[in-house]
């Protein structure tokens, strides 16, 4: 476990360095704010990670994750096919997203959609609080928010705590589910900035991207369960 914890810390340090380099190469020109403060993209990401708005976004995503874990059927035998992706790609409003989530077995679809919409408003507030974001292109915005996300997640890098006596099948299951959840968190953030400027006009596309993110997470968990079943079949308790 100590070795795993050291790996987690090293991994986040490496990712932070990587995104610092990406952000620097994304925009070498620094922005002057309030005529006195020079704000680089990496510094901007750090400020965003500490902002009340971004913290609220992450809390809402955490509530979404809880709603999914408590009220979905991730272990049901269901094959994700092209029709599912086509349906997700056709989502244009909150009711369509709710219906889609209910079809996936997310009984708390109302809560999930509610927080998804709330985060859209919070992203508008992030851009209002940091108007220099409007001057960045899509690539820079993704790098900035990814770095902000990693900075926020680094404080809880050891959030996965499988039982010390659990076998490899159970440990891999726990880590796999956590990976699915973390990937969903970033996909939901990326969905909000998919069109660079998250305005109400772009809400339909944001919901489409969110629907695809939920489908991806659903598929991810099904694969984790299948791997666990195969592992357990080969290594019965």
C-alpha cells in the first residue's frame, strides 16, 4: 500500500509537470490583469482550482457520482451499441437527457440532470470571475481546466482505500470503478468548455456531451464488472 501511495503521489506530480509544460507551450504570452498583476496560464489554473465556483462544480460532480453509485444498475447485463451513442448524440434538452439516463438505469436521473445544469451556470460564473479565459482558444482552455482539475484532485489522491486484506480481484475492481468515476468527472468538465464559451446558446451541445460522458462512464463500469467476474471465476474465494 505504501508503494501504491508513493506511485499515486509520483503520478500526480508527473501529470502536474506535464500540464504545466502544456499550458506554457499553449500560450507563451502572459496576460496583464488589473494593470498590476501578470497572470500566466498555469497561475490562472491554480486560481481557478481555488475559486469557490470551481470547488462548487467539483462538489456537484461528487454528488452526481454518489447519485449514480446509489441508484444505478452498473452490473446489469447490457451491451452498449451504436444506437446508444446515436441517442446520446441527439440529446438537445434536459428532458431528453433525463430520459436517456433512465434508460441506462439511473434512477436518480432528476438529481443528475439538476447538477449537470447547475454546473453549466457555475461555469458561466467561472468565466465571469476570470474573463481572461475568453481570450484563450479551445486547446488552452482544456489544458487550463485539466491542470485546475488535477490540482484539486491531488489533495485527495489517496481517496481509494480498498480493504488491506482484499484479494487482487477486489482491489482491481475498486481501482477500476474509481478510474471510471474520475474519468467521468473530467469528461463533465470538458463538456462544459467543449465550445470554448459556455453560453446558454450552447446548452444543447453541452447536454449532448454530458450524455456521452455518462454513457462512457456506464460502459466503463460494465467492463470493470466483467473483468471482476472473470477474475473471480479464475480465483474463487
